[in-house]
C-alpha cells in the first residue's frame, strides 16, 4: 500500500493464486510467481512486461521460508528445496529481468536478505545458508553492475511482524525427524515451544512498514546504499561481527 501511495505501480506477485486473487480485489496487479517453478517465473514476468510495454523500473525479491532444525538432522533434499525457494528462483527472475534493464538503460534490484545473512544462529542452518549465499551472489552482482545504471541493493531485516514462524512449521514437519534425533531433548526444551507457541512479539520486533521505509529509499535515492539494516538486532549483530573474535561471537550467538 505504501509504495502505491508514493506513486509506484506495484506488481505484488504471490506464490499462491488465492493470495493473488485477494490482492486483485484491493486493486493491485498480482501476477502468480512461485520461485520454485521456472514456468511461473517466466509467465509472471511476461505478464508484467506486457502490462508495462516492456519496461520495469525495479525488482524487489522477497519470498522466502525457513526449515528449523539442527544441521545434522537436515536432509540434503531439504537444503535443495529451500535453496530453490530462497535462492535459485530469485536468481532466475533477476537474470531474466537484467536484459530488460540493460535495454532501457536503468533499473534497481533490491534483495530482501536478513540479519541471518550476516551472522548465524543455532537451529536455523538451512535459512542461514540460503541468506549467506544470497549475500555473496548479490555483492558480486553489485560489483559487476558498476559499469551500468542498474543498482543492486540488499535490505537486511531482523525480527519483523509476519507469519514467518507459522509458515516454517509445515517445512519442519516435512523434513525434520526430531524424535529420533540425538538432540531430541533439546528440540523439546528449545525449539518446539518457540516454534509452536506464540508469546507475542519478539524483542525489538518492528512492523513491515519499517522494511518499506528502507525499500523506498533504496528505490528512489540517486545513490542507494549497498545495504540497509532494519531493526536493532541487525545493527547490533553487524557491529559484533566486526568487533568480536570468532570464538566470542560464537558464544554470543549460541545464547540467542
């Protein structure tokens, strides 16, 4: 809504058609794009370009999910599945759009990463890995695009009010056999209660508008920053990563 109020024509893509339909009722263009489905990526992009006459000012890659669980209990196929949704699909869409932006002579690509693209925390290895990969690929693309007018930006939120935790539950139940795990008792005392029980907002949690404010700056600034931090934990963790030796940072993160 905020972007539209600022004068942008927003194409709010969705993974589920039912969500696209809901956005249509609010007056949004809402193409169906599933990052795990190559056909939907290209069909959705073509739908957008047909609506705009073949141009697009900016792309905001945002869809992602988590698979909570210890790394030792994470099947390799689980990692493949999360990388399809959180990484490969983003690359597919971005790469498909770059020729359009080259032809028009400008563009912005904004990637929604995470504080967990800067530091890692236990039980989130799959998500950590996908965001670290995204950071590396995006940093490389930003350097490679220096000789163009296509700006590449990362936004790195911390806790934001969404259904992210709830949406992780089906993936956890599909992939993690925690009852037979060596850490079964730790799952019971640490992960399960946090995953299945809502105790209200996390400390320093902000509403989605906090991300939108940084997104607007990334889209409209003549010289956008390479990175935009959102929420206090992101600023703190970025500082600790610079200041602390690895052993000390590991101790801090093990207590999160």
